[in-house]
C-alpha cells in the first residue's frame, strides 16, 4: 500500500503530521531569525523590544517584559517585528497574545524572580497580523507563516533590534 492510500485511510495521521510540520517551520522562522547577532553569531540577551500602537506605521522600543497588547498613551500597543531590506526599515508583522495567554504570561512575570526564567506561551497563544491587515491570525494557523515571512526581493534582510 502506498503513502497516499495510507494517509487517505488514516486522516488523523495526515492531520497530525501536517500540524507537526507547521509547528517546526514556525519555530525555525521565529527562533532562526531572532537568535542571531552581528555576523551570524549569538545574539546578546535583549531587554527591549519594538512595539507599535498605530498598526505598524511607527514603532517604539520598550521593556521586553511588556505583554502585548498593553495600553500605551491611550492606545493598544502590540509587539512589532522590525526588519531592514536594502536600507529600508519596516514592520513586517505585529504580534499579540490571546486574552488567556496574556493572563498566564502576566502571572508568570509577577511570580518570576528573573524575567529570563519566564517561558512564552506556545504558538496557539500568539496572534499575528500584517500592517494594514484585516484581522489577527493564530500563529499556529498555516496562514500565519505567510504573514510572518519577511519580504525582501534582494534577500539582503536583517532583523532590527532596539
């Protein structure tokens, strides 16, 4: 019996495999781009992150332990993933936590002796959106990969950190 027939007879295996691949790719994108410093070496531990309160049009740096969304000058601020492509700096996408994940993360920061000891929620607790996008998408949704993949035609792409 071939692979196609096996997957057709066992749709649960096909679904589980697809979800596993999506989670692995998402982890590679998130941790693969965020963990590099200058010249591809290890990145220093960051204590600041970029946020935006105007749908990615502008961004500001603040404490990395702020749990988005949070109030900033009367507006909701979310984490902004900022990149540079051929000298142009832009917000590729924004991230926020679901209400449940937000509550768990705030409680974890309140209990932790050191912010570095707090583990962020899994992808199901994170939502992403492109600047100008219509709606937020769960980071575990396959559509999130398209939103989170930076677009740089030349390939000369750099993650910008505060």
